[in-house]
């Protein structure tokens, strides 16, 4: 690492060209060489640049002097972020920031990476901070001190996860696992790896990872991870249509969730059990499970989108208008996605909502909601085929074919099934 990257960042932050920044100090060529790490600037040059960039001289002159007072707090932040103790992480970052400028290059980089990571964890906008980091960090350069690179690998893994790029996520988590990790962090990352393998459709590897993880979680009495792992195994075996094994894991997950009062997990398990019973055409039991999931979401002041969608979709499929009407009362009036289910339940009214249904399908396709897009396009194609508008029907069928081709290379999104996306905080939408 060299001071040039910081100088490059400061120049761009001040919207100065090389010529403008170098004027009266050095030649633009010399400044370019400094920024690229080819030349080491003198203290005099750094003092003049500090004045031009309106930063304290110490910020540039003391770039290789660590501040021992902030070293330990920075080392603790990553642990708190990984173990989902965001408040503690935020407190320590605030204390570091209160000291003002961080002269030491590595420490400033650690702070910037960890701060960006915290924004990602809190689902806050992070793009501006990431753009700043990209000026200070050169991708996967492994010459960084281990903690800096460890923080960066975790950040990129989190961003990739949020963006749904699970291949890249898998890449970064493998880098992260090369480091010597505390037991609680190691367990958390092992669980996260299981979720990634699930999304990558690597069923055999996911099952093996679950077995490995369960040994670790049992040894450390990490019952939350055990419960969530059982829930993921329920999802895995459901996709394989091995419903007996799926239900077995679901019941284990439910027992633990009830024992330890993991209400958030319990709502997901009830949901997944409901989907499984729905697949078995045990509709009364499916409704009972999904209703319990909905109730738990309501108690937590959360809109039960996944479970409500699944229960309505089930009654639309079996054409139970009475049950559908009962549950549809819980839908918010302006919710466009649930409108699709209303049309599915009332196919005779499709003609009244063609434009609205088309817009919904396009939005679902744009958002990567392949199942919803396909089903909406399918309703439209059937309508136009029935009304002998064959060219329009073919156009919608072509859209469906394109989505199926694209879906071979995209992440797995089964409508209705939920597993945690990141340390129990998220679930797959529908």
C-alpha cells in the first residue's frame, strides 16, 4: 500500500485534474507517478498537497504511523458485524471516527471497509462508500495486511450476497475462510456457506455442508444455527420432492424453534411446512401451517407477504373461491403483486386488466422474479390464444421461453419457499 492512492482519492474528491493539483507543486507527470506508487513524495510535497486538498498535514505526513488507540476497536468491529451485533460495531466505528482524520493508511482503509460493510448489513445505501473504496483498494490484491484483506473479502461477500451474485459470494467466502477465525465467527461463516450452496443449487455439497455445520453447531450449543440448518434441509429435500424427509427436518426445526422461542425462525418453518403440505395436496394442513406463519408475522408487526401469497396461490390453484376471498381480505389494496393472484382466481376478468397484468409481468422480469413473470405471461398468452390473437399469444410465449433460457444461469427463486438470506435477517421473496 502506498500514499499515492490516498492522494488520488483526495484529488478526485476535490474534482481536480492532474494539472490543477500539480500546479505550483510538481509536474503533472511527477504527481501521476506518485499516485501510481512509482515515486515516494517528499514531506515538502505532502505538506503542499495537504494545503491544496484542505486536509491536516498530519493526515498525509503520518500515513505510516499507527494509532494504537483505534487499533483494537477496529479489530473488534468485524467480529461484531459477522455475529450480527451491528449496534456494538456501530458504537466502535463511531468512537474511531470521533478522532477525526485517520492518518495511517491501513487503519483508514480498515475503517472505510468496515463502515461500508455496516451500511450493507443495515440495508442502507452503500454505493458512494464503495466507489470511494474502489479508489483506495485494487481488487483482490493479496499483499494487503491480513486483517485489511479479510475485511475486504467479507465486505465483497456481503455485497455479492445482496446483489444475488452467489458465484462471486462463494469466491469471497472461500478467501475469508483461509484466515484463522474465532469459533463463533467460524460457525457463522459455515452457516452462511450453507445458504450460498443452497442458492447455487449445489444440493450434494449443501447437504454435506449441513452435516459439517451441524457437528460444529451441536458442539458449541448454537441452537439457532441448528434450527436454521434443519429448516434449510427441509427446503433442500422439498425441492427434491422427498417430502417425507423434508417434513422430518421441518418438525425437528419446529421443535427447536418452539423450545428456544426462535419466533422469526418458527414463522419461516411454519411457512415451509405449509408449502410442503401444499405439494402433498394436504390443503387443510397446509392452510393451518401457513396461517400460523401469518399470525407470527402479524405479532412481529411484519406483513406476511410470503405466506399470504402462498395461501392465496394455493386456493387459486384448487379454485376455492370462498377461501381465496377470505384470505384476500388481508391484502393491501394497492399491492400490485397480489393483483396477479386475483386475476388468476378470476380468469374471466383478465380482459379488463391486460395492460396492468403486462406491466406487472415486465416488472417481475426486470426484478428477477422469474416465476411470477412466467405465470403472468402465461395468463396473457392463454387469453390472446383463446381470443384468436395468435401473434400476440406467440409474443408472450416467446417471452416465457427467453426467461426459461435465462433462468438456467440465474439464482434459484421458488415462489413461496423461505430460508434466511443472511444471518436470520432476510428471506427469499416469494
